C-alpha cells in the first residue's frame, strides 16, 4: 500500500468520525470519585457476618518522597450494616445523576433529585417488583447516608489540598428524604432527593473522577467481576501513564480491595478469583495472557480497555471544554438509557477498530505494531505508525 493511499484511509477515519466520535449508545460513563476505585467501600457478600463488621485497610503510601502509614476504615451501622453490591449499584446511579445535573445546571448544593424510585431502579438496570424493590432502594440510600468512612492519609481530595492527613470522618451522603416524608414545615416532600457529602461533591466537581463504562459493567454477570472492574480501570489508567500494558497485584491487595472474608492464602484466592478472571478475559477487558506470577496476578490490558481509553481521551477534552465554558453544546450524557441490541461490526468497521487500537497501543503503551494482526485486516505496520502520529497530533 502506498504512503498516499494509507494516509487517505487514515484521514477518512477522522472525516467520517465513526470510531472517534462518542455516541451515547456506545459510551455512557459513570463519573465516580477516584478514591473509590482504589479504596475498599462495598462488602462483596450479604451474609450477616460480612455486613456487620468494619472494613479496615492499612497500607503505606509515598508522598513527597516520604513513606507514611495510611488508614482507611469503613464502619458499619448497627442497624443497616455495611454497604454491599446492591448499594454499589445505587451509588453509581447517584453519581451519574449528579454529573448529569451539573451538565444541565450549575448547582453547588450537592443535592441530587432522584425522581420516581421505580424509574431510578430502571436506570440502574433493575426491574421493579413494586414495594419490595422500592423499600430496598430506600434502605440502601439510608445505609449510604449513615455509613462512616474514617481516613488518615488515605483519601485524596485535590480541591482541599490533597491527602487528608488528620483522622477525618467522611460521609458519602449527608442527608436524604423521600417523596411523602414530612418536610418539617407542615408539608411533605414532593420528590425524593439526597445531598452528597462535601468531600465527594468537591472531588466530582473538581474533576478528580474515574470514568466507568456503565454499559460494560451491566454486561458482567459476576458480582466479584463487577467489584473488580473499577479497581482495574483505575490501575490500568495508572499503568498507561507509565507506558505499561499491565498491572501486577498481590492477592492480599485484591482481597483487601474486594473486602472479602475467608481469603486466608494464595490457593483460596485463586479459587475465588477463577470465575472473575475467566469473565474478564471473555469480555476482553484483560488479555488472555493475564495470569498468576507467584503471589501476584498480572492483569494485562485487553482490547476492551483500549476502547475505553479511546473514549476517555475524547471525554477528557469534552469535559475540559465544558468546565472552561468554551463549548455550550450538548455534553456527554451520563444518565443510563435503554441499551439497544448489539449489532455485529461490519468487516470495514472491524478493520478500522483494529487500526485505532493499534495506534493507541503505539502512542500510550509504547508498543510496536502487531504486524501479523494488522496483515489479517489488510494493514501494514507503517499504516499503524502513521495513524498513531495523526492521533497524537490531533490530541496535542
């Protein structure tokens, strides 16, 4: 293929905007606080012994060249217990609605209007069976309100100067009320709402956020897999900043983040992780070559994360324009919508996707083009290198 024809093909990808444009049906991110992608927050199981305990995470962190001890503790409530997997899904929906409210109107109060709770459930991807599920959502929101997180050098709040060094209690939600509750003024609340805790609100408002792919999350079946996804999304993002295509994690660190009990040794960890690892490989979030290396698991970046990275780069630019007020056009829609039927990619779509992924791997991970893979789709290594240069130029 001549250099001119290769360049024409590369430029056509930009002109038709098929692969680099973010469509709501393809990319619906949840904007969540980065801290909750690296610190344990939700219990993985609903048994009483798991819910009525505290999650304590002690570790060492390097700040300004000094190694210091950090502590993060999630304290259970005597009545409601710890937040678990259903509460995690409720939390993500709340974060999505807060982000959407900021897009529609600038509001510094931290109040998130929940709307009708049956519709809230549908947005979560859950079916409402009437009273039982509504009651469960209310209980979940109350649990998230009363849960106390204690941090010392563990929670990073850039809008407050960085890591919170003193022991501080943090609440995810400060207040909540439901439609029909007395409002204290002789009337009743006409809508359900919550008010985010100050630190969480400030982080989301200031952009200390992780973009989590809600469509991909909902495609996952295992609760452990869903719990692992934000952790890997965050760790892969860090790896990319260092030009690496993998992240290596000790089994005990995985156990701590997942807030599981009973993982007393490597053998048990391997048994419990097996299904989640298989599902992440099948979903292409991690590469097939990902495997245990002694007491650590080496998670190698898969094509699904590369696609996520592509969308993040575009979303970052949109977010910057939004914050700076230079672009008043429609921002990314983060409220979940009904998921359309997945249509298979055409042969031409698949060819373009392969080229885009290879270009991102060249730019971000400093990898050499995969000549064999490219050849199967009619590309050459030079095509990928040229397109990578185009992508880099466009992002600069």
